[in-house]
């Protein structure tokens, strides 16, 4: 059995029902919109985010979920999908998970409007059901994601990212959404226990950090994954292996590295040399060590809970995040 199926096993019924509720939550009177949302639903990814919501809810409550849990999972998936649709426009990307992106098929104007539509659907799903506590969690996540993206753009221009700024960028850009999933799951079933909700938020944040560092490491591997090797360097993205190397090499090497990234990032031979230099200078080893540190901290939080199939699935999920091949 594939590891993602193993993780899904204790929540398989919830995930099935969620799919239906999620599709219903997108419905519109506009035929064009329905055609696009149908396209989106049929090209879904692994659905890690709703899985986090349901597994967290069931682990902290001893195995129960409620309508709020389904709404929380739907809202997070609506908003996540909206950000992906907008991201593809921003990045001028024609592909998403191996399929054509919305902007490639229906042009940028429609893609932006569809993203706005999904965002408003998510907000209304919470407001119409008085889930203001859940709405707050999600709104903070959206704000942080936007700030993280803009902070990255601002810093990429100057290539002056310290390790601390890097952590802040990935916390906001990637970890904040997974943190929101876990706090949503807990808050949907035990809204009065804010200490627990915060603990699960922290757990999600730690996994999100590990997840992003793993993504950074893929830039230096030859294996066939969703993105080509060296793409972060070509896009002048400052990732942890590169930041570590920049901070631990001679001034001469540093200026060669910065010059390579700024002015020769389209030169395949030069990009390969940068990758080799980062590997030789322990950039990958250091990033891996940090990733494992975040993973161990996340597992330590899970150890505070009694054993259950949901806890087991979350442990699998944490390990999958850093062992995945793509």
C-alpha cells in the first residue's frame, strides 16, 4: 500500500464525504465557473491539507469529527486552491501537477477572477455558519502567505538573506498553511481548549518548515521530480543550502556565487558548478540536519498524545514529508 493511502486509512470515510462537500461548496450559477471548478476538482493533488485537518481533529477528540471539521477542511482547500490559481498567474506557469493551469486554458483575467471567487466562497462558508474562530485562523494564514511571498521577492533582489530571514519567509509562505490546517482541526472539535489549538498549530508549523527545506533539497537532486534541477537557482531563490554556503565560504567564492546567481543563472554549465560547490561545502548536509531537527520537534509534540490510529497516521505523515521522493 502506498504511504499516502496508509495515512488516509483512518479517515477514508471522512475524505470521501469531504470530496462531495468540497465540490458542492464551489457551486455557482455561472456555467463557465462550474466548468472551471469541475476541471480543478478532477485534477486534485494528494489533498494533504484536508488530511491534516481530519487527522488532527480525530486525534485530539478521541476519534470524532463534526460539520465544523468538514467546513474547516473545505475552507482551507478552497483558499489553498485560490492561492495556487493566483500563483500560476504570478509565475506565468502553464502547468500545475502535470496538467494545464487555469491561466493556460482560460487566460490570466479569468484565472484571477476564479481565484477571487474561490477565496470569497471560502470566507462565506465560514461566515454563513458563524465559524468566526475558524475564519480567523484562515485569514491570518492568508495574510502571512502574502507577506512571505513579498518578503521573498524583496530579499531576492538584493540576495542578502540571512538564515533567520529565510526561516521567516518559509514559515509564512509554506508552514503557515499547514499550521492553519492543524489548528483548524483541533479548533473544530474542541474550540474551548485554546492551549491545545495552539499546540497543534505549532505542530503544523514545524512540519511545514521541514516540508519546505525538503523542497529546497530537491533543487540539488538529479531524481525526476515535479521541478527540474537548479530551478531555484535559475529563479534566484535563496534556499537554505545556498544561504549556508554563502555564509561559510571565502569572500572571493562568495562574490563568484552571487555573480553566478545574479548574472549567469540561465547558463546550465554555471548552474551545475553552483550546485557542485554547494554540495562540496556541506550546504546539503546542513539543510538536512535542520530539516530533521524540525521533524523531531514535530514528533515530540505528537508524543504528548495517547496512541491511536490517527496519531500513527500523523507520525507517518511527518516521516513522509522528509522521506518523499517528489
